[in-house]
C-alpha cells in the first residue's frame, strides 16, 4: 500500500459529520439492501473524496474494501454467514455488506484519528464494536450467523484496529 500522509487535525464538527455520515450509510446499507447500498456508497464515498479525503487516501479505502471482500467472503465460504436468497458479489457477499468496508475506511484518518495513538485501546474497541456491528446488521438484514462467527469477528477486528494503529503510527513517524 502506498504511503499515506499522517492524519491531520480535523475540527470537531467535521469529525462528527464524518461519523454521522458513516452511521447513516451503515443504516441505509443494512436496511436498504444492495441497490440502496450502491447508491448510498457512491454518494457518501464521492462526497468523502470530494470534500474530506487526504491526498492518496483513496488507496487506503480501496485496499480496505478489498480486504473486506477477502475477510468476510472467506468467513461466508467457511459457513459463518447465511444470506438466504440475497445476490452475492463473486459468490461471496451481498453488496450492502461489502460496502460497509470502504465506508468504515472513511473514518480512519478523520473521526477515528485520535484512537490510533492507543493500539491496545484500538484493539479492545475493535474487539467489541466489530462483532456488535455484525450482530446488529444481521438482525436488521435477516442474516443468520454461525455461533463461532462473533468470536472470530472479535479477533479479526481487534487485529485490524491494532494493525491500523501501528500503520498510522509508522506514517506519523516517517513525516
């Protein structure tokens, strides 16, 4: 992945707007399904790139989107998700679930920038909020989860958030 600039200071109102955009996008994607997710994702990502993104941030968001397809797609292939009759991207995931990955990535250099200074706190936050997000999304989108999936998601999101924290710290140190 190409080097990103270290996170810059973001005014509180912009951080809140960034977080609220993600939360609205999450809800629209989960409740609206894939067509709504395609439109929501296009609008929110377009806005982010136009108004908020740092130079080169698109690479991080694209890499995170691909990572989501690999991780959640692998968990689906392992039997972690049952999407019923929903249409899947490449036989792996519904578009609405995949779209949550690039939308989450829009938080990394903005409203979550403060978190990455604390790798252990980031890992704990990921271990808690990641599985809760999947649990809530599954309930709203009528997706069945295997009993082992939420503990696996806790480990995955703890590792992801710890990794993001270390990545951001290395970027800051290289400036």
